[in-house]
């Protein structure tokens, strides 16, 4: 890690190699004690969301369908098809509902997941 990196490297947990992630498919990992769904989009961006679907009340987000609405990359829950922004975790159909979104880095081909992002509440 470079000198500009955080002194606390424990906050970034290595999960897998980016090459191991299928494009537009989810994978699950246990990160910081939480079940996380990790997605790689067609443009090689990597995102991490909580795996628990708040509508279905089941851990199924990694099995969702990845897509794009305009500039918004999303995953649609496999059970009720609610779409969640991969960048923020916010539901595209109901801005008052969200799943946790996590910081992600790819360093030397390895996906690192950080802590939960702080997202401003919907207005």
C-alpha cells in the first residue's frame, strides 16, 4: 500500500480477484461480519451491496439481474424485481428503501471491500 493509503488496512478486506467475478453476475462474500453481494458490470466496475433484500426479507441480492437505466447501474432483486442502484444501494422504485452499499477498490487485480458507505437520506 502506498504512504497515502489509510493507516488502518483492516478496513479493506480482500475478497477475490476481479477476474474471478462473472460480468453482470453476483457473488457473495462475508465481509466485516456481513453477507455482501459483489457485482462486476460490463464496463469492469465492481460494486458491493448488502445481500439482504428488504422487500423479500431474504438474502438473495447476489442472484439478481444486473442492468443499466440511463447512467444508473442497478441490480434487480430476483424475487420481486425491485431495482437497487449499485452505487448507493437506493431502490429505484422507492427512494425511501435501500440496502447497504460498501466502498470497493481493485488493487493489483484484487477486489477489496471497505466499510459501509454513508448515503444521504431520500428527500
